């Protein structure tokens, strides 16, 4: 059951009749102490150049509306969203656009991605934004529009456009907004610090989101290893009875929406359903903060608070940096020793992405930069499965990781789907506990990618087949039409010839009759 806010505070009654329901998960070594006690550093030197990818979100990449040589103001729109699921991109500082072309993406492949390069003019001159006097006087749809225009995406790492999620929640008439303040990934403390240092703004963002959703209540879930954040958020929410702040056990992956819904509400989100089907939608605390900023100041999302940590980092900290800042510059500022870095990770160690090099930018989804030393990473020497069942116990989705893995190894991907591959959330709990160092989650990511590629290829083949069939049918239709026209023409010709012959015969008969009369 979620704990209450303490003496003198509102009592939150949750999950009365059922025992707490937590499925699977692991108690990962936290590594949070290095940064949890330090205030967010906000004076990072302005980079001379920012590299701003046009794809920082789930959905279609943004389309640039600037060109090389343009001068832009801080916060100015650089690229607009395309299609239903997309997000716009804004200038993190004022300066000159010096390039729009391909640069390495902050991804394990580091494959090129279309990027706007902005040379700072050092002025930090903001574009003027109209301020909304009262966001609660706006139509709920207007909240989604403004959140969308500010380029806000899920800042817990999912990067799904938040405006779309708000609209979906409203359409599905969700009753509860769940706010994930769990930050269950080891090392990361940026959400913890945000809740400690800017709780009033986060709560304000939650109130605005509630209005945009038309939901009746919000629950902020904070793991019990963050007592200061819990106290700060509880105090900030005191005046708003529609917002409950609750503590949940520290257990990875507690921030998964299904896990929280099960634990806090005793409700199971059925497989192949969404949380909105049970009346709940979840957003991250960082997203709530960005919503507050966008609605209260009109300013778009152009900076990110990231945790920089790992044993190769001399000065681990939480730092607010402009989107587009190179990770190498952030690491240098924090005194990272590249020769000591055995693995560079963007995000947390469980679900983050290993980067091949640091010459890639901070993006909207970056929550952590970890320069991990050799002692902090698990051995990569894979051994045979001993069928200990630890992975099964650890899986929060109730899957059978060892069975999926053995099917994938034998290239039986469909059989792996039968064991629940599509329900895998890539949390990495199974890999974490495996005594044989089997990188189970890597197999699942590979298989999911392969299945998606095969599905895409099949879709393409079917589309090509359909196009060919359509073409064939069209050609047959044209031929039939031409044959019919030809038949018609021949018929008309015959009729004309017959009429001509009949006319000639009639004329001849008339001539003969005339001759006979005359003679
Ligand atoms: S945890 Fe590893 S060794 Fe144990 S059953 Fe799962 S895959 Fe096999
Ligand atoms: S990565 Fe997938 S299979 Fe492994 S524990 Fe997480 S959800 Fe289960």
C-alpha cells in the first residue's frame, strides 16, 4: 500500500483490501548517493555550437523551416512537426544556422541523423512569447496544442509526444493521471533533484495536465529511497486535494506504468491493452515540469537536466544543459577520464543505450550520461543456461525469458512470440540476475527488431503484390474497354456499309424505275 504523507498531512488510502502487488523486478545496486545530495548545476558554459537532431521523439522527424545563414533567437521554431505523431524542435540559444545535414545520432549505431547545427552568438537572446494569464481558463484541447507547440515529449525516456498522450487520455476519458517520480534506474537522480528543488512548478504542471486531460485526480508515485523529494512534493501538493503524493517500494522497474497501476490500484492492465483502457495515463515528473514552463512562460523545451555519473567521472552531478550540447563537452566539464571508461551509456544502466563515442548530442530523451568503469559492468563472458529460473522470477511482465532466449537462439522467432516476446518491455531485469551472464535483453531487442523488419518487408511485399494486381486489373479493364470500343466501331462500320449498300440499291432501283417510265 502507498504510504501516507506523514503526520498532519492528508491520508492517502490506496489498495485497502489487497496485499501490495509487485511482480518481479530486482533490487539493483543504487549508485545514487554520488549525485542525490547535490543541487542541479545550472551554469554550464554556453557551447560554441549545438547539434540539434530533427528526430528526438517517437514518430516522424521534424521538418526544418530555417536555412543555413539564418539568424535565430533562443526558443525560435527551427523545425515543425510532421503528421499526427511528431514534435517540433526549437533553437536552444540565439545564433546562426551553420549546417543542416547528417551527424552521428546518440544511439548505439551512431548512424547519421539529420541535424541542425547552430553556432551560438553568445547573446542568449530569447524570442518573445505571449504569456497565458490563466491556463485553467483555456479549453483542455488548447492545453494539448500548447504542449505540442512547445515540443514536449515524454521525458522519462519514452519520448512519445506528450500532446498526443494528453489528447488520447482525454478521448479515453481517463480518471487518473499517474505521475512517475519513481526514477527506479540506478545512478539517475535528476528527477529526485527536480522534485526537491522545483516541487511547486512540478505540481503546477500536474494541475495543468489534469485540466488538459479532464481527469479527476493525480497520484505522484515516488520510491521510498527519496524521502526529501517525497517531503517537498507532499508540501507543494498540500493545497490540492486532487493530487496525492505516495511512496512506493524501491524496486526496479517500479516506474513501469503497469507495475504502478497494479501496486497502487490493484488493477491489472490486460495484455495487448493500454493503461488508458483502465482509465489511467502516466507521465513523468520532468514532463510535468516542462508543461508548467510552457504554459506559464510560453517557452519551449530547449534544455534538459541530466545526471552525469559513473566511476570514470571525477565530479558526478546533475546538470541542466541545452539540448544539442555534445556529450563529450558535458563529460569534460565533469572531469570524466575517457581512458577509464569501459562503457558509455545514455540513460540508466538497465534500459539506457551504450554509445560508441561521446561526440553525439544531448537530446530531449537524455536523462543520464554514465561513464562506467570496468568494475561497474557485468562480465560479457556468456555461459550456458543452468535453468535456475532467476530470470523468470525477475520478469515484471510474467514472461519466461529463458524459453524466449532458447527459441531466439534457434531462430524460432514466432515461437518466442508465443512465449510473450511482444510483451517484453526490455527492462533488463532478467539479464541483471542471470548468473550465466546471458545478455537476455539483447536477444529480445534483436528479435523484436528482426520481427519488425520482417513485418515491414512482408508489408512491403504485400503492398507491391497489391499494386501489381491493381495494375493487372487496370490493364485488363483497359483492354476490355478497347475491345468493346473496337467491336462497337466495327459494328457501326458494318451498319454504315449496309446502309450505304441499301441506299445504293434503292437509288439504283429508283433509277431503273425512272428509265422504264421514260421509255
Ligand atoms: S537466469 Fe540465466 S541461467 Fe538462470 S534460467 Fe534464466 S537464462 Fe538460465
Ligand atoms: S527484459 Fe523482458 S523478459 Fe527480461 S525481465 Fe524485462 S520484461 Fe521480462
